[in-house]
C-alpha cells in the first residue's frame, strides 16, 4: 500500500461526532471531487474506504443516498448522484445558489470553527489530494477543477498560517506544499498523526544518512590530502638522500624524515605522537615543509 493510500486510510478512521464537522468534511469532498455541478455529483477514487466514508457523509449531513455505485475489485470506484432533489439538498447544505452564481465558492460561514476547517481540509484531501512517500521527497497536493475554490482555499490556508504554492495542471488547479514541517502540521490537523510521525521519522533518517555521507566524504578528502602530502614528503626525502644532503639536516628535521619513511600511512598528528618528545601536528607540519623546501632548493 502506498503512503498516500495509508494516509487516506488513517483519515477515514477519523470519528464523525459533530454534525457541523460532518457537513464541513462533505463540503471539502464536494469542492475537490471529480464532478460537482448543477446536474451531477461524481466521486471517482481507488480508495474503497473513502468511497464508503463519502456515502456515510452524504447520509449523515444531507440524508442523501447515491444513485449509482460502480467499480470492480482492483479498479477505480465511482459514486454518482444525479437526482435533482438530492443535488438541491447538497447545494442548500453548503449555501450554494447556482441560479445566482453558477461558480462554486468557499462559504466561510460553514467553516467558522477550527474543527470544521480541519474537517473541510480532510474532505478536500480525501477527494482531491495526494502525497508523495517521504522516503522519496516531501510533496502534498490538493487538486480541484474550480479556480475560485483553489484561490479561496489558498486564502483560507494562509489565514491558518499555512503557505501553499499554486499552479495549473491539465485544466485543474493545484495547491501544494514542499516543506516537511508544513506537511506534518497539515496531516496532524486533518487527523493523520501517524502519517505525520512517519514523515518525521523519514526526515530524521535522511538527516542521519546525509550526515554520515558528509562525514565519509570529508574523511575521504582528508585521506586524499594526507596521501598526497605523504607522497610529496617522501619524494623530497628521497631527493635529499640521492643528493647526499639528508644527513645535513638538523636533528629535528632528520627525525621527521625518519618517521615519515617508517610510517608513510600515518597522518601528521599520528606521526607527531611518535616523536621524542611528542610534538603537535602544526610543529611536525612545519618540519615537513622545511624538508620539502630544502629538497626544492
């Protein structure tokens, strides 16, 4: 089961206790489902739990039964209402008057309470929402075919301190979130805290993996620098020996040259610990630079 499907399953377990919230959730479904017009309501989904929940919402909020219900196992499911009286009940429920204004709008009078706004967003996500697995990326969308609805829901979300992006796609209008914190907060608000926790867990895992990778890359870079420096130092020591100049170095430089030849794989900190007496990395680095400079001359 996909993360989106698991999220919708969790949302479908949300209780239907308050009549105002039941109406608000149905409102979200109506504005974000496939078709809601003066002549038809059609909900198309692959999630059986959502279709069953929509039927309960219709009964509880408006006393309406679906005219048709179609779909075989493994295929898309659809719920349709075409009866004019039933559609009129639904329009009246949300305060929509197609004779005066055929375009759908968000009636804020239906969404005065915070609980009702959360329920409305839950219905919108169940009907027209999608979410990417947080193991891949952070992306949540709400898709509607109504421009005014998209614009007004965006304003509602901003009033609730969310900051959705918006775009058009294939004749639809998309509100989207790409920041994990906003998606976590929205999932929790809608009634999917388990999905929010899974997103947080995935984010922590990514951060740990990224930190480990950065450490590995840093270690590899440091190893490369150590190897390159050791090769240059060994080359300088060899040139001095071939020129008969190695023994003319000061005792401290001669000790540094001996340590490098005996331990070509060690870094400067490790070599410094072997000196008599032990010296710091910066001290040994200074001595190695003097050896290279002497060889270059």
